[in-house]
């Protein structure tokens, strides 16, 4: 295959959990664009958002102009293999405004013919013609925040759409010709039953999708959900969530999806390029409120307050809150810890060899939580990946 959008995968049948694909992703270049606006705050969410129900209508055009100016200030990088619009709720912006940002990225850094341009979409923002307009704006992939196909769970999560809206957005996106259509699902709400989760899964796996991201509901400090639990409501149960995850992995595998990262599953040829690149410690630029960068051995992050972000842009400077330079040891440690999330595992490096020779590394090997196979280390129980990464962090020789 040559010159087509499948070149990046070598072949459209290349499995998402292929080790060569994960290693190739280390060299891909990406950009992330953060759109902070939300129509309201979901009760479980602690993200830094601009809640339009509290703060009035967000000034979308001012924000788009600022992001475009930030892109124009950037030095050379690219061409880009992937662009991801996340949030917040990026689909609150009109396709025309989103296109202004896509155009700025294309002009400044260049795209390949295969560049993935992905957008997170809330189902209630999807209307007749949305798919076609987003395709015209340059998007090749949509990730639809369905979260559940059980009306009661959607209500408990504080979502503003019904189950049918999620399914209709998926079918409409498929008809509009996106290369990849993905959905997000949340499992493990205290009111969820095994039957409810099974029903949601059945409906999800019947839809014309290529990719699924699943997340366990977590209780973050300061959220409405955490206040409810402090007041006596039942918290999510970790053992139940582990069962739900296992059920999901089994059923999605039967339906033809490969798990390539703890939370991400795809049909062959449909791994998310941006996801793979970031978990493989590839380089990426971040634009917008609170966005992060990683490139040239440096991590950087933007202001998290909208007024400070606008002030910096108005003054003609990058809206940076801070930088960290990473030496080679820190970079190897970061790549190891991120790569633990990948089903293909993480490649050996001097840092990994040293870690595996330490008591903490030996303990993980002996417990079977990780296996070292030739030139890779793989976590055997994906839901315990964070615990494994904490061990690696605890023996780091210095702060990174
Ligand atoms: S839509 Fe997403 S980002 Fe916005 S409040 Fe809800 S969970 Fe948070």
C-alpha cells in the first residue's frame, strides 16, 4: 500500500497491540488542542473547565483566535501524524471555528496524507449535518462520549443526552465517512448492575464503531459525587469495577477489538494514532488552556486560568506556566512508565534493566505482575498498571 491514509499502520489490518506499531509510535509527532468549555459540570468531573452554566456563554471566537495566535508563535515541528481536540467539550465549538484551528495547525506544521485529526464529541451537540461539516473541517476521527446506553446510569452521571442520542451520533458519523468512529464508556457507578453493564455493552458492540475507550468511574476530591459520598451515598466498589472491566475485555475481544492500552480497544487498523504516540512517549505540542507539551527532552504546561492565558497571548508571548528539562534517565523512566500501559509493553532500556535488578523490580517479576520477554516488559494485569508504575517511580534515583 502506498500514499494512502493506511501507510502509518503498514496495512489496515495491523493489530492495535502490535509491538512494532507501538515502537514506531515513539517517533510520531502530534498536537493536542484543549477546548475548555462545557455546558455544565458533570458531577464526577474535576477537570479544569469553563462551566458555561455558571460563567455565562464562553467567548468561543476570542478563544479560537487566541489558540490560532499561539500556534503561529510556535517554532518548527512536524509534519504532524496526529491532532487531537480534547476538553472540556470541543464539540461546543462550531465546525467553522474548529476548522480555523485545524487550518492554523496545517499551515504552521504541515500534515501527512495520513494525519489523524480527532475530535471529542458529546452526543447532544450532534445534529443533522454535523458529521459532514466536521469532515469538511478536516476531521478524520470522532470520539463520541456516549458513556452508557442505560438511561438510569446516564442520569446518575449527570449527562445531558439519552442512550439513543449516543447511538444516533455513532451511526450518523459512520455515514458521514469518518475513518474511525470511537465511543467512550464509563463503568462502575454504584447504581450500575451487572445486567445494566451487559446491556450497555451489547448495544455498544452492535454499533458500527472501530474503537472503544472505557473508564472506571473514579471519585475525585471536590466533585459533587465526592460530596454525595461524604454525605453517605455508596461509593464505587473496586472489585465490582474490576469484574466489569474483565467482562468488557472478554466481550470486546469476541467482537474483534484488541486491547492496546489499559483503557483503549480497537479493531485492526484503528488504534488511535494520538493515543499510541503519547503512550509510546512520542513528542507532542499542546495548545490552549492548561495544555501540556513534550518534546526535545522538555515538558511544558500552559496557564490554567483563562484570564492569564488571554493576557499572555495578548502580550504576544507563549502562555507558559512552567518548563521542566528531562535528562536521559528521566526520559527513559517516563517512557518505561507510560509504556507499561500498552498491551505491547515497554522496550528495554538502561533504566529498565537497572530497575529489574532492584528488589522492587524483582518483586514485581516474581509476583507475575510484570513479565520480561526478550526486549520488552509487559504488565500482566492491566488494572494494576498504576501500582506497578508507582514502584518504578519510588526507586527513581532523582526527581524528574
Ligand atoms: S463534559 Fe466532560 S469535561 Fe465537561 S464536565 Fe462533563 S466530564 Fe467534565
